[in-house]
C-alpha cells in the first residue's frame, strides 16, 4: 500500500498480542500492524520492517522491549531514510527530552494515551505529503496534546502526557479478520483505565481516577470474543473490582455463558474488597471460566505503608481460602522482592504467610523502578541501587545486599520450576511439614542453596531430571527413607505435566503388575465402571494413553497437595490415574496384589 502507516508491536512472547498497536490500527483508518517478539534477531526485524516499506512507522515501547527498540532505532535510518518514526508507550512518555536527544532519528513521541493524538498527527502528515518540516511548523503554532516534536529550530518540544477522557471514543481493538490467526494466543482487553490505589512501584499512580467503558459495550465486545472461540482474554484493568456496579454485572455475564464456552477470563483484583454477593457469583463459575490474580506484594505493614499500599491481610487470607475451596477458579498471587524495609527475615515471613494459602501460583517478582512511578522518590531514603536500563530491577537497598538479591534470582528459578509448574508439590509439602515444622521458606531456601552448590543455576534442565534433583536434595539434607521419596515422587509425576513425564530414575512398576492390571481392564466391565462409569475397552493403546495404574508401598491417600496431609504409613495401595479430563484425577482402587509381586 502506498504511504503505508504501520504500527509495530514487539511482544515478550509469541503467545502474547499487542493491545496498543491494535487500538491505533482501529483509530487510524487504513493503517496496519506488524507484531514481532523480543526473540527475533535484530537484522531479521529490520528486514521485515524494510519489506513492509512504511511511510510512517510507530513503535510501541514497553519495559520488555525498549532495549531492543533502541538498537533498532539506530538501524532504521539506513534501511528506511524517508520513513517518519514515531515512538509511544510508557517507556518514552517520561524523560522525553533526553530520549529524543539520544535518538534524533525519532521524529515524534506520543506521550500517554495515543488514540486521540496519533490520528491527528497522521492527518497532519498526510496533508503535508509527509513533509516533517511543514508539520513541525504547524505544531510550533498549534501543538497536538500528547505529541512531542522537533521545532523549526531543531529544538525538542516535549509536549505533555495526556489521557483519553471519554473512553467511549476509544475503538474496539480487534477485527474479525484476524481472529483465526490469534484466537489461541492471549488477547488483552480492558474495560477501565486508571486505578483507585496509588502504590509507589506502579505506573498507575501517575494518573488520577478510574474511567470505565459502558457495560452495554463491554457485553457486546465479550460476545465477540466468545463467538470467535478465543482461548484466553486477559483484562488489563489495573484493579478489575474498583467499582462493584461495573464489575459484578460482568461477572454475572460470564457466569451466564453457555457450557460450551471455552474462553478463560483473567482479572487482577483487590481480593480483600470482595463481598459475599461477589463470592457467591464466583462460587458458581464453571471450572476454568475465570482466573484471578492478586497482588499481595508483602505482608509487612511497615513495608506496605512505605509504598502507599493498604492490605487487609485477614480478609485477603480468608477470601483466598474460601475461593480455593470452590475448586473452580485458578488463583495467582504475587510477592515483590526488594520492597522498602523488607529484608531477608521480613520476606521469610511474607513468603510463609502467602505460601500457606496454597494458591495455584505464587509469583515472585523483583522491584522495578519505572519511569514516572513514585518509587523513584524513595531511592535515597532506602539507599536503593538499581539497573539503569530496562527492566530497571533492584540491585540492593539498605535491607538486602546485592548478594542476597542475586541469590533470590536462583530461589525464584527453583520455585518456578517446581511449585509454579505444579511439580513435586506433594513431595515438597511433605518434606517441609515433616522436616521443617511447616517452615516453607526454610525448605525452599535449603533447596536453593543445594541447587547453587551443584551449579544448577547456571544451566538448563529437562523436566525428567527435576524429579531426580528433588530426591537427591532430600536424601542429602533430610533423614528419610529412599523408598518413601521414590513413592512420593512417582505419585507427583503422575499428577503433573499431564502424567506424560515418567523419570527413568524412579521405580515404576507397571510391568511388574501388568498381568493383574490387564485382568482389571479386560475383566468384567462392571468392575472398571465402579471407578470409571463410562469405560468401554477398545484397545490397549487407548487404555495406556488415557489411564495408568501404579502400585505404591505407602498409603498415598494420606498425602495431599496442601499442607494438611498426614504422615505416610507403609501400606500397599493401587491408584488409578485418569487423564481423560483437563487435569489428571486419581483414585484408590481394589486390586488383588500378592505379597510376592
């Protein structure tokens, strides 16, 4: 297309989509988008942009891509010398003057929300036949709010960051034509902008108030996602439950969707503000329909006060435990490492407080010093040092040394590979309960120290090896029988990763009991149907794909994924694992297992 307007989104992963460039595509008639990822090679990216041959290139700049964008900017003038370059997004909306001075090839910067400013700028460029000097002259006389530019004298005019007051003027970002290609990726969506809270580490503190889309529009747009059979819609509303009259009708809409709807809806909520009416709606949700993210960050009152955050901890804990009891909603909670006054001892307590809730995921993040966030005002008071380039992560403060921060990166890696991946949870919880008196941090701390001593933090790992590492660690640190660990880890492996990972260094016994299990599967159908009501024998390949029977030397019904399981006792038990649903299910079965088997 002649005089192409192209909006470039560089995503962190292929599974992500860019909301910003889609807004702009819909706001600027005839414009197009290009999505790449940070995993692309720089010259490959340059080549793709060159082949698109845009007259105007707008680049969306975020914390995950800004360092790559800066490298790309230095190459673009050689490939596309006549292309007008525009940058926008949170990474360039602050310290605009220094950015434009360091990257003089950038003709314009969009500061803040661009759905009103950029269509106006593009119209000026088109009317001037893309003559930047003419457009800059016009901006000198009458600027566009939200646009920074070079004036006729070459000086940088920084403009000012703007927000879109009337969200109804913001277009729906997605088009039907693109859905077949992206429906299985994560689609980002918002029904509000702004946040009622003012946490110092978050950019939402830079804007006041919350703006909402009308509910009738929200329902219409959610209908679109459901009709297109989208896998996941991730709401980017900073606090989805900021206004009950807005969010509760949305939850009720989701509850009323047909059972055939496969779309998962992800929200970030302040869970301590949910009331009984909301909890009642959540309790009725079909499994997998909704998942919630809860930013706890710390349980230290002094730390929370320092960053202007208020947590009602007892309400948070009570509500999480209640929702976990519904068994229908995936819960994801967050802690931040490096907050003011949160040293090793304080984080130890925060971690244990939150770990005890046994949510589906406990994400450990590192404090970031975002441009425009109030956290920058606390740097001197708490003696912070942090990365001067993205992702601007904390390096040390007066409560944590650099060595401790570095160690926490290994701690986070181990925790991701095991707990957040759903692996070895029963084994880990059994060990910390029996050997660490319930002190979860002490267990994961010792595991991390062992991990580093082996040099495992420096290399990649196959999933199969992870079970052997947990066993080797436990044998080295705790006085437990090897066969107990083997039984726990086999049980964990069969309930993780869809039961597809069978580590060779564990003592599997399918072959040992294959005659007995074959008799079970091919015998009287009523025997199997006592456990699997719809079972019909077809062939062995089908049985082996859908089911597995494992014999254990301990009573595995006494363990559990949470922290309330009992001490295992020696008792031979046969467990049937069913892989026909989304998540593996196991149950105790009666098999005539002789003592000599």
